[in-house]
C-alpha cells in the first residue's frame, strides 16, 4: 500500500528506501514516502519506529541507508534550509534558568531576525499560546502544559514552511488541546506542510484524515483514512443508514455493486457491508435522489483510524 503521495500539491518531504538501525536493532526498515502540503499524521504505537523515522525526516539524525529530502534538499548538508523548518520535539529539555520570553527571543535571533522582528513575533506567539502573563517567569516554574506550548511557539515563530510536531498535545489541558488542534488545521489550510507524530488515534483524527501508518519499522499504508480503509478488501466497510422506510431502502440496496450484505436493525437502521467504500459513498447520493429513497443519516461504523490500524497490524 505504500508509494502514494500524502497531502496536496508538490512533494515537500520525501524518503526513499530509508532505514535506521542501532547495533542489532532495526528501528526503521526500508521506508519510502512522499508528503505534500497540508496536515499529515504519522501514526504508530510506541516502539513502532515512528520517532526514529520522524527525526530522520526532520534532519536530526542520519539514516543508516536511503535518502531523505525536504524540498529536495538534504538538510544536514544544506543547513540554511533549517530556516524553513520548524520542529517541536516530544522530549522536554528546556533551559530551566531562562524565562519564556528569553527562550523564544533567543530562538528567533538564531534564525537571523532583527530586534524589532523578534519582539513582534515573541509578543504574538506568547499571546497566541496564552503565555503572556508567564513570559518573564523562569521555565523551571512552568507546568508541563505551559512548557509544551512554549515548545510549539518556538517551532512556529520563525514562520517555517515545513513543520514537524512530535506528540504536540502532551500535557495540555482540554482547552489548550482544542486551541492547538485548531491552529494545526489552520496551518495546513494555509498551505504549510505539517507532519504530526502521535500514537493516540483520536488526536490525529481530529487534525487530519491524511495519514502514514508505521508498524515495526515499516510504513504500512499512506493516504486518507477512507482510501486506506477501502483497500483492506478482507474487511468490508460497515455503514449504517437511518431511514423511515428502512425495508424499502434495504430491498433497493440488496444486489447493488460492491454491496456484500444488508441487514435491517431496530430504529430504522439499515447496516450495509461494502467492499468498495469509496465507490459506494460516491454512488449513494445519486441512488437516493433518483429512487426517492429516504435516508436521514449515514454513519460509518468502522471507517476510523482505530479500525484501520487494527486491521493493518493484526497478525
């Protein structure tokens, strides 16, 4: 299932037959992928090789073999291109003696911004992450959620085109999580490339439907959740249609292309299994209109990241 570009427009992040091992441990094994603009989730369980692949794509570590490029540049050989890259690490190693304002200012000065630009950007991002009140406090006194927001601020303050966010919602309260999810989606809609690494399925699903699934060091699948789900032919997609005329609807659906089974349940619910979900979803509105069928609600019962990941990783 690999080899599909994830995201929109031209390729901005690419990997070709990338592998990484530490001694006798193979962390990543011959991964190839291509990522365009928009938000893309890099999803895998703990120990799947997700963080290692993420760090290779961001230019933080060298692959043992294969090639990684950002805008067709090798970051570790063309360090000027790091100006176009933002990185929020999962690990927390902030300088405890600095204040939030000092840390963010230093990050921007290292990127080459002048004093006026630094002050403007620091004020904006401290306000955006609701850290203005704590701006002059030392980082040693910041809560985990505050530290996480400051890490995100430094990843975004220099206005990068390609952004790597490793477990970006760690330690945040519900309100901050919602604001951050909205910000990530905003960045993707503005044409940035945002690669979000996480092992928590609902987090990724709240930000994007475009995903890269990795397990045991291998890329299992790339694309939208629905596209990937549609290719798992041994597990037909289950869809529930709610209708006042459930029996009429069920009778119509029986025998249609790609409909594996139809079952009428209680409360006007018709459960359909289809082995070609994309074709089914595309044809359904036309069927409903041309045949005067009543459908009040369509519910996909297993077209979720959790179901897709379970199907792909099961032995």
